[in-house]
């Protein structure tokens, strides 16, 4: 395969990857350190699509593909998810306070 054909294929690959991921660039996906593992079950149909994307070398692995799509979905609605994080933190504080009060109520005689 000539250098021209190789770079042409790479251009198509990146173009397809960019189309799949919308506004996330290749650098955004590959440069971010993925340090937390998340196990999940998926339907066979979804896994077949992931495997096809890996086979076409659009992604290096199923994990990379799933990570990229999840990140894309969250980034697309980042304002909503930031509010969810704030509300979750508030709920945690309220839950911790309620547990503390409940514990104190059982300690009093």
C-alpha cells in the first residue's frame, strides 16, 4: 500500500471517527487519562457495533469506544450534569446529617 493510500485511509478513518463523535476531537479522547474501570453489560447488538468500530480501527478497543460515546453524551449536556453533581452533593450532605441525628437520637436516654 502506498503512502498516499495509507494517509487517504487514515483521513477517512479520522473523518468517520469525527462524525461518530461530533465535536469531540481525537486528541480529547486519546489524551485524557482513563483511570477508573466501569464494568457493564450490553446487548449483543450494541457489542457487535462496538466490535465493528474496533475492527475498522476507529477505536482501539470496546472500552475506548464506550468511553468516548459516554463522554460525548455528558459533554453535550454538561450544564445539566453539572447541576446534577451539585444536587447530588447537597443530597449527600442532607443524608449524612440525617444519619448523624438518627444516631444521636438512639444515643440519648
